[in-house]
């Protein structure tokens, strides 16, 4: 039987980050278990910098496509489904006090990335299936430094953690250092969950500290065996999948008739949202409780984890009234010494199913839980998503609720980064996203202040229910620590605050005459009455057929019955849904006042959805699932799963031009519900378009209108300004939240963005010319779909696409001719630009379309807030931050790597705007470069230092940091005339204009 020191217990505690958000921000240290590795000997960065030997192929990528592990596949799907936000970002933050060397930290981090290939892996798709590719080790992993006082720390950490990752680019780790004083820093490493789990953070902390110590001491870390690589684990798992049928059958049989716990529903129906908003409640425990629980477990050959899990089952039993319960716990795919020190995602969810019937004592329930837990751990190597695929529609409840919606764990001391000569303090970086509806936790992070903890999805549970749940959990822990033989019925009662909610599937029905009583308790009526626009509502159950709802609005501006039914469909169980919501001016009443059912209009059976969107939904269901559905057929019952949800959403989004994610499909589930959702979004889209146009524009009055996308961005704003100065009428596309920033005479604003494909088509059809300057930078599928929609609607005049020199990739020669073919490697961003260029250039001159120009620009500089962001991130940001702080600046020595020059091409935003405008009159009918000049990194660093009034030490190195590995000069003869600099467009002047507001803000 396991004890707290057994590997099984350690495995569970290693994975606590995956079950509770608080643990995700800084995973708990194991109470006992294997120690992480120290410093590698096979890297070629920090180790080489300190004189150690290097591996001969450390920089070489592992060639070939590697299949994703099932855990990675799940993360990849969550990104594709949409709505995950930063739920799967893993922040690791530590407050470090004492002497800290940023350069040494960057060198140490680069060594870590060299040692563990998963930290330099990109994720791509081929033939509809995802795969991973290991990239070469970067010369340097950038570490961005920001000076700030401690009061701003939380917001800066939160903002950095929330920044999206581009999984296709291979940037799996980001580093930020907040400098509060000469010897006071907060260090933040942000990973994507696809490359990191709880056990990995322990390894990262240990090895990173060892590398840092080696660099600062000028010593070589002692030799270790080569680190295990995640790609090898993924291959082994993939090869073993065909032999798992027996194990899958075990899980399928165990969970075949299981149902999700029926948690209390919110008192007020929540609007539909893809985001799962995280919240937490905690209650302090007596300091002696954890040791008493540990002793209880030891007496019954169970771990502290099993005792805490039993208390969670008892609390859930009392919260829901259910006897047959499933709670998820964390498992791991790590096993044996061969995987010791492995960095990567090796977590697995283990559903533990327990029968709490018969009023058992806590001790008896502990025996049941312990047996079920051990059984689950015996089959822990079976990926949970394969279990869900085996269960099919049975993996969710009748209302679409996931089978594992409640989890439990024990949290220990959080992991911190302990650097030599400094003190370390854990920094919590909370996330906005919740993975589960409810998570119970025994928090032992501070041994002197243990806590009972619940974290929950605020869209699923009311705060009052969560508060009652955590108090009940705490009371249970106190009670069983004192007397484990107490029967569940004799344990302390739940907090009365939790009694106000009604459990799922337990609705109060109406009176015998078919109508609900006054103050109708029917869940649909209560949900309608909770709507701020509804004054009165009632639900009637006729002698035959489903119930029907009637509602009275407070005024004429409220929602339609169709919209109210959509709200109910997203918030109620199927058995509580009325067939329709009929709006009335008033509910009919008798002379005495009660409801008069005879005065209500008769119910009518719901008709099948009709119209083009309904047809598109049905046709897409058929194409993706291979069977033609009826309006109320369930997506999962028809064989749907997460990947098919992504495929279905992408087809409908492209065909209908409406925003839709795979998560929307999983939540709507039926063709009828999905049609309702799309109808609602189409109505909102139409309303937004109407509101954005004060009056219809006459083409006779405003000929030559130019549509400019990205009109509030750095490039788009300059283009709008140039066109307005020339007296050209402009139709500017801008997001609703920033449309007010455009206040130029002669400019009409249309609200929208690149995800609104129908809006893009409409905007292009109104214009006589198009300048497409908008870009998502990381969502390449959105960029491509937007370009396809715009080209499809383009029927007259010229089209100018603001592209990027990234489309050239990494040319073999240092001078790049205009329209030179791309040379691998080409970044995902560059490939998206190439694909967009091809679309517009192919269409040019056909079906009435004018000429097309693809204007490739390098770095764009100008006095605009969006362009000033370059001073915070990337190569320019690295140089700027070092120059501002007077830190040493390391630059590649000329001749390094066989190249005499390293630097960047740049263009002034005003010159780029003139170039784009000229292309409207004189299309280049192909690709042209827009370059104002080229500057070496040394000259740029010198400019920045002089403008900032600092004197940093410039050091030349035989290595080339990844951010500075740029050596190309781009020819620009085709657009030389409009690119000629005007007064004030020289390099020093524009840099000064960009720096001035930044420097003032820092002061």
C-alpha cells in the first residue's frame, strides 16, 4: 500500500498544477521523491561560455516529424478550439533579493533550452494531423528587463503571462526581469503547457540555478548523463498505442454509466461566454490538522492525498446529494529512472469513481476511495483523451457537462528559483481561466498556516455556493481529524449559505392543472425572471408535449423570444428546456389575481430551423460527421469529438463569415442550438455594421474611396493620414474599442476586425481601392481567411497589401533582390505573408479587378504608440533596454559565421505610407521592397545610447544572439522615389521621437 514517501504519492503531487490554478502558477514541491537533475554537460551555450565541453550537435535540430504525445495533442486541440486564453500558460515567478546578473541569467537560460529540446520545439500540421519539430538551439534566449516599482509588479506579470504563444514558431519559453532596485528583482519565466508540467518545473529550477552558479563563478557544472528528450517519449507512446485495447476496455467498462456530478446551478443564468473565469475561496485550518490527517492515513495504509481526496468525496456527496461520484486526480506518464529529469508535458487525468451510498463512516469511505484510487493508478498510463474517445457521448452528461468537472489535490510548498547569493520568495501569478468547474485542495504551502481551498469556474458556481463548499470541506477535515469513525450523516452540516441553489435535474414542477404556481419555481421561469429585461415569466406543461414558456418584457427594447430560448438552452439541462418562449404584453390573470392558464395562447411544436445558416449547419454536420443529422441530434452521439468540432467550426466560419470556435460547437452540440447561436451572432454583426455607419454613402458623391484595414495600427494610421492629406475619401476599418481614435476629416469609420469575414467582404465591396495593412501576427489562419474573403469581394480598383521581408525567409546571400524566391527556414509569419501575396496577385486583373502590389516592409519606425512597442520587445527592445540602463551590450563581431555585417533594415512609417499610396496609382503588379535604410546593430546601439545619455560597454562576441541574427540588405529600386526621405525622416530623428515619450514615462 502506498505511503507519502512512495513513488505513487510523489507522482500525484508532482501534477498538482494541472488540477488547481494556484498550483499552476507555481507547482508544489514534492514532500518526498526523486531529486531533479543539476547541470547538463551536453549544451553549447552557458556551458561553453564557462569553458565546459560542448556537444558536437547541440545546435542541430532533430530532423523529421515527431508525433505529438496524447497530452500534447490535447493542448494543441485546446488552442485550436479557442476560448482557452491563458489557461494553458505556465508562469514561474520568483522575487530575488541580492546580487543578480542578468547576462548570466540569460546565458544559463540558453543552456537550459539547449539541454531540453522540448523548449525549442515548434508545432505544425501536415495532412490534417499535428506534429512537432525540434529547432536548432538559439544563440541566446532573450531576457527582457523592465525597471518598475513593486506596486506595478502584479499587473506587469499578469500582462506578460497573458501574451499569446505562437506554437507554430517554436517559442516555448519567455523571460522577463522586473528590476525594483539594484538588488531587488522579480524573475518571470512563462512556458506554454504543451512543453511544461509540474514535475518539469522542479527540474527547470534546479538546473537553471546550477547553470547560473557556473556562469557567475566562472566554473564548469559537473557532468551529468544526457537529459532524456521529450520527443523520444512521444515516439514511444505513439508506438505503444495499438496495444492498449485491453486497458481501454477496462476504463470504458468502469465509466460506461458514470455521470458528471450535479453541481448547484447559478441562481442567475449566465450569458454565453467561451471564457471560464477562475475564482477561489479558502478557509484556514488548525495547524495540527494536516499531521492528524497524515496519521489517520498511516493507520489505514493510505496517503495524506487519499485522506484529503476522501474528504473531497464526502463534501461533494453533501453538496450534490449524489451517491455515485467521479472526481479527477492528476496522474503521470513518468516512470522509472530513464525519465528522471525529463522536461515536458507528462500529465494525465485519472477519473476516480466512488460509491458513497449506505451512510458509511469516513473510515469506510476512505477504504472505498483508497481502493478506487489504487485501481486508477494501475491504469494511469492510458491517456485520458483516449478514454473519452472510447466513451463517446457517454463522456459528457445530458446537458453537455464534462465527466470530470471536479478535481482534488494536496498542495505543498511552491517551487521557487533559488540562485546562489540571493534570497528567493515565491510570487503567485493568478490566471483568469479555470480548467474545471470545482477543485478541492488541501493547501500546505505554508506549514504554519494550512488551508482548505476551492477553486471554481465563476460561470458555473455562485460565489455563495463556493463559499459554503469550502467551509464545508474545512469542517469535514477538522471533524475527521478528530474522529474518523463518524458516519457521513453525523459529520458537520454544510454552511446554510449553500442551500439557496437547486441541484441539476431536481426542478420543482407545477401544480396539477398544468401551470406552475405563482412565483413559478420551474428552472426556465427562474432563469427568465433573472434576466434584467424580463418583468414576468411562467412555464406551462401541457397534457402532451414539452413545456412552453411565456415572458413579459419590461420595455420594447428587450430580447426576442428566440434569443431568450437560446439563453435557456445554454444554461439549463435538456429536461428543463421549454419548446419555445412566447412574448406577451401581459400574463392573463383571473379577477382574483392568479394566473389564468386558459388565457394563454396554445403551444406550438418547434419547427425545424430554416434559412441559409440552418442549411449550412446541417450540410457541415453531414460533411464532417458522415451522417445527416436531425435538428436535435447530439454532436457527440453522432461520433463527434474535439478535432471534428474544430473542423466543423472552421468550415462554418469560412462559409458564413461569422465568428465561431470549436468550443462553441462543443457547447451548442445540436444543429438547432448551433443555428440559434449563429443567428444571434449574425444579428449582432448586422447591428454593429448599421451603428458604425451614420448614413449611407453615395458613390456618386465620394468616388475613389480607399478602404484601409488596421487603421489604428502603426502603419494603417500613417496611411490614413497620407490619404486624407491628399484629399482622398477613406473608409477606415477599426476595432469597435479603438474606432474613436480615428477623427480625421474625410474619413468614414467602419467597425470590424479580421475575424468578421462578412464585414470584410461588405467593406471591400463599398470601396474603389484597398490597402490591407492589418495583421494578427500570431493567428495565421485568421490572416489567410481574411485575405481570402477580401479578394473574393474585390471587384474593382487596385489592391495594396502591406507584407513583410520575413517572406524572404533566410536567403543564402546577404543581398536580397526584389521578388527573390523564399529560402528556408521561413517563419510561420513569413509563410502566411507569402500565401496572402499569392492570393491577391493571382486575382489581380481578373473579373474587373485592378492591379495589385505586395509591399514588403522591414521594421517600421514612427512616432506612434504601436510602433514604440518595439522598444519593449525583440531585438530593438533588447538593445533599447540595455542602453537605457547602461548595461553592457553584446554584439556579434563582424565576420562571425562568415558574415561581415549584422543589423536591420528599416523604413519610416511616413515613407511607407507614401509608397503604399503611390501603389494605388501605379501598381507594381508584383512584389516590391519598401526600405528607408539599413543600420548595423553597433550603430543602432550607439544611437540609442547617445539619445538616452548613457555610456554602456559594447562587447563583441563570436556568437550571434538569436534576436540579432539578421544580416540581409534588401534592394528597393522599384519604390525608390516615394521612399526618398523628407526632412525629419532620418534615423536619429525618428528614434528620438519614439524614445521621448518612453523616457518621459520612465522618469
